[in-house]
């Protein structure tokens, strides 16, 4: 199984900023979220390997599993270019529309959703064989996780505009006969405890 985990909260998340490749550490809440999500995932079953984006927030979340971490640049967050550090609310409506209307749109100095999707799908394809035999945790970011979900569902990254992932959320993808199947989406400690 591939178990995708979104990193815990950072100061940029708390402030409502487009974070992208800004390499911040987890804040106090994020560190607690990392501990809790690792505990939640371990309660689901054994973890055989941990892969993570090289950014600090993902590496710190991954370290809560207490295992060796394989870093993979393909699970980096979308590069927002000149928009990194900008408040979500301050991004002009025309830019949001351009992103929604064209998967190949990219802000100055940034990356398109299509480019992100290509690299994430390549990484996911490479994990299929391992994911049939092992439980692999992949600690990443919101956009790569949505790409992985789209990969599992056999649809394009455009679905990312129609779904939400919380910080420290989990999406589980089983591999059956070489085929990815979405098992869960946006599981969090709070949601599991309220069941």
C-alpha cells in the first residue's frame, strides 16, 4: 500500500500563504501533528519504508516515523515562483482562473500543474511493484498528494480544484494486480477519533 501523508503545519500555513518551495520548518502545532499522524498510520498496520520530499516540513514529519527516510525530489511541492509567500486571498482572481482553465499555466518562475503531475505520476509508477508487497509512507505536500490521488483514480490533475486536504492528512492507495485503487482520502487524527 502507498500511504501518502501531508506534512504538518508551518508558520506559512498558519498565515494562509502560498508556500511552494519556501523551506520552512514545522511550527509547534505541526510538530504535534507529525507525531499524531505517525501514530495513526502505525495503528493502521506496519510501515516498511518512508519516502519524503526533501523540504524541511516533509522531512520533519517523516522523522516522526522513526525510520530511515528516502528523499525523492519528485514529491516536492508545486513551485509557485513569484507567488511564493503571497497570501492566498491576495492572489488575483485572474490568476486562479488561468490555473483552473489551463493545466500548463505557470506563474513567472513557477511550475505548471501538468509538470508537477508528470513527475509525481512517474514516481508513483515506480512504486507500484513495491506497493504491492510493502506499506510505503510517502510524506509530501498538498499538490503532489492530489496528483497521486488523480493517478490512482485514472483522471487528470484537474481534480485538484475539487478536493481539499488538511495538514497531516492521509490518503491510502492500495495496489491490486498492479492497479492503484484509492482506499481513503483526507484521513486525519481528529476525523478518526470522531467516528
